[in-house]
C-alpha cells in the first residue's frame, strides 16, 4: 500500500532563525543533506538542486517560502531529471520555536501520483521514509555546530 504522505519530526537544539538558515541556505543544505553542494533560488518558483557524490544531482522547484516558519519544494525522483507533476513529490518543512529549541516537522507527499507502478511507488516511499530519518539526524547534529 502506498502511503499518502510520510512525516518526521525532530527537536533541534538551535533557535528557529538558525534552523531556517540550515534548511534554506545552499551552503548548509549542501553539507547536511547533499554531500556535494546545493543551489537554491529562495523564492516561490525558484530553481533548486541538491547534489550527492554517489547519486548525482536532483532538481527541485521551490513552492513556498514563509521565513522563518515554512519552506516547501517539489523534487524530482532520480538524478538529472526535470521536475514534473508525475515524477516529483512535495517536501514541506514547518518550524516552530519551543524555548531555545526548534521543532522541525517534515512532510513529504505525492507518492501515489508518481508515474510508477503501485509497488514502485511504495518502494520509493519506504526509501524516503528511511532517508528522512537519516537526513534529519544529520541536520540535528549539523545545526548544533553552526555558530549563532
């Protein structure tokens, strides 16, 4: 069965402004998420890329930018693939301050709309579920080391 969406939530030991920078600034995204850089035109409709040495470059379109609370983009499945409705999912970050920390919630949706068989859709969702756990663990550790 293909999930409608996957969700992850973590507490980050950093103020909301720092977490906002970590999820929206290319120099940060290219470190904790991609390992070989990122480019982000931080505006609705802006282009975005995230690059991994092992997996190549993934293309995305920025959908929503509401500093410092909401950042959303639609990213293509597969390296070097242009973003289309039938090959991309929507990733939404929501930030909420909680004292000196920030609650970060990530929701990725649209797996059932991918132009894949239901089995492949489910496999992609399962892989991204595991991936977000790993990536958010990296973000938590990375954000703790970013100077205020």
